[in-house]
C-alpha cells in the first residue's frame, strides 16, 4: 500500500473490492485500536491509491459489516458504533428495551433512595408525599405516569448527588421516547395503582425514618414489582399494536 496521489475517475467493482480488502487489512493492524479515529478520506485514498468514490464505497461496506462507524463532523472510527455515541434520549429511546430500562433503574434508584434516607430534609419529604398523594388519586395512566415520575424524581433529588440526578433524568427522558410506557396500556387498573401507591408510601416511610437499608430495599422491591407486573402488561400492549 504505497502512498500516492488520490486518484480520480469512475471506480469499478474490482476496485471497490480491493479497497475494501485493503481497508480491512489496514484496520487489523495494531496502529488503530478499537474506536480510534482513521485518517481523513483524502489521506486514505492517497495511501491506498484509489478514487474517492471507491474509498467511500469500501467504507460503506465496512460500516455495514460493523468494522467501522462514522460520526458526522468528527470522522471515521474503528469498530462497531458504541451505544454511548447515541447519547440523546431520542436516539436511545428507539432502541432501548423494557429489560434495559428496568435494569438501569434497578441499579440506580435503590442507591438514590439510600442516599435520600441519609440526606433528605423536610422540604424533600414534603415533595415526595405530595407527588405520591397525587399519584394515588390518578384516574388514568397518563395522570399516574406524570405524578409517578415526579415522585421518583423527588427521591433522586433528595439524594443530593448531582451525577445520579443527571443519570436518572436521562433515564426518564429515554422512558418517554420508548414504547415501554404505561400510558400505552389499553385499560386503567385501579388495583395496580393502589399497589404501587402503597409501595411509594413504604419508600417514603423508610426515608423519613433515615433507614438506609430499608429505603434501598423498598425502592428495589418497587422497581422489581414494575418488572413483574406493569412490564409484561406493557409488552403485551406493545406487541398487539
């Protein structure tokens, strides 16, 4: 692969196959580890002595194979596209599964509740109680979802950890972008609302009593309950649409 000037003119299928093979060999070297950035296109076509069109076709083929990924305005990188690149909620929501959403909440929210039990102040508890009360009176899933989200956000806010708050805010934004939301359920279930409202109260009671383990466990049971009851109900609704 001697260096030379970038060629012009129409490319052929043979040239595309050659540049794809040369690029694959290039990527297999230790010079470019996973997620390292490749040189600009002009430099690559000079290096491989191919036309810009053939180079781009070769890059497209490698991208389809998951050998490279491209970020507009930043360049071409080695390996498959990492999920962290799709950092906005709109992009993440399209591909996030229900199990992923609940898994993330299970890992983070119980710890946030534990910190809330350690650091919460009367004003924090007042907000939790207000939102839990509003959720308990909801008569449809849209109202429930609104107040339930505010309740969970108030618990996380009481943790006093800005990074955890930011992460949960992102999770909640992703939740709004997915099809995995209780507002998609076809019928409202007051018994289910009451069950989860009672779990809200158990979380609040542990936080108010500064019971760190109790708050963590109560939130964990609550998220697990979502996984075992609301989750399957939403899945059936989503599959039916």
